[in-house]
């Protein structure tokens, strides 16, 4: 759906929104609970976990959030708690459709904020965004609302038709009942080792022999491909990689041999389990990310991270159940 922006006008963000800093939740205050926790992450709509409510710190929903380091704008429809340097944008016209419209425009400016240049509150207020306008030259909120609604309607209609044409070999779903799951610490399940600790700048990226896995949360952790170094053997395929620093607890299954950068750990399962069971466990490890705010690393605590797993009749991890569950998910047979 094309948009004619020739008649749009530029506005300062601070002129069309009330811009504020959230009441920050500190890392030591975080406890598992039932309230969304928004951090400076650029992923998962800014949500880094679900934590216990802290009186006086909950933010109302129906707003846009921007994290200083993550820099990406997200619409929040529910009440939430937030970490440090998370900002909100609000006005009386905002709803979900308009929020999504505005976030798209704000995120088009992310390139202006390179590493080390945070998207802080004062800079957000001074940002200029082009907006459609009504006959009086004011932002045309009705147009934004209706435009996004048309897109949503089109997607819903497309989804209905797609459901009838897509068929996977495993379309049954397990109902997950976690009541009888048991807690395990990672060092019980895996041999945890520090990676080969290479600097990407010292590697040859012109010859692409092997993946280079870093502390990023994107692209399965792979930041480049590099030449194999004669005296350094790549780490074997089938390991789980975990970032101890950087984008802490970014966790991935590595299906090829790889080199790794600093603060990157490998998890080698002590039992012979398939990649599907490992993917199940990776999801649970990632759910602990919210406990590691900016500046709090997992280098020392990684072996002691506790996750709950389904168990067999002997009280041991039921890896077969985990594997079957992942395979049963939509497109699980395509992994």
C-alpha cells in the first residue's frame, strides 16, 4: 500500500507528544512475577521478561517506549515496569494503530544513532518526523488510524486463506503443564566452557570458511564468516552458544563449527540429546535475560542459572518430551 507523502508536514516529536522518563526498576529489585518488564532492548517489543509489581513504579499502557541503547520505538498496550533509560511518548490521540504508525516513522531514524550515541530524552524531543496533516495543518490522527486498520484487515483476510493452504507434517500441539517440572542448574545439564575468545578484527573476513559467533542477539549470534586459523580449531557443531556479556544470555544452537568472540560460552550437553531438545532448553535460558540489565553480566553466574524442565518417572530431564514438543509446533518439522 503506497503512501503519497508530498503533502505531509514536519513536526518535532516534543511538540506532538508528552515525552517522559519512566520510573526505573533497578536490577536488584527484579523478581519473577506477572508484569511486563520493558528494557532498552531492541528485540521482543522491548520486553525482557515478566516481573513482580513494584508499588509506585508501574507505567500505564497505551504509549510508545524507546530505550536509550536499543534506540527502537515500540507501542505498549498494557501497563508495564521499565528499566533505566527507557522513555515514553504519550498524547490524547494515541491508540494501537496510531502507535504502530508512529513507531514505523521513529524507527526510520534509528540509523542516526550509532553505537555510543544513545537516543536520550532530549534528543527524542528534538527529532523531526513527517506526518500526514488535516485541513488545518495539524497531524491527521484519523488518517493514521484508518491506514493501519486497512493493513490489519488485509493481513487478517490473507491469514485466513493461508491457513487453508499450509500443511505441515506435525500439526498437533502439546498442552504444556509445568506443575510437575523440576528445577535444574545449567552446570548439571551441560559442560560449560569459555569459547576460543578471538577478536573479529584480527580475523580474515575475505575468506569465509567458518562462522564467527559474537555477543549479538541477532542472526543466530553469527556476526561474520572468517578464515580458519591454522593453530586454532573451530568449536564443534551442535553446541549451544551463550553470551556472558554484551547482549547477555543471547543463546543459540550452532549447527556448524564456529569460532567465538569474547564473553561467549559454549554449552555441551552431558547426555546425548538432539537439537530439538536443545532448542527447547534455549528458550528457557532466554527467559532469564530480564535478570541481566545493562552492565550486569553472566560470566560468573551462568553455571548457576536455574531453569525448570519436564521430568520422566525417575525425576530426570525428559529430553524426549522436549524434542517431541518442538517438533509438534507449527513448522517444527521444517527445523
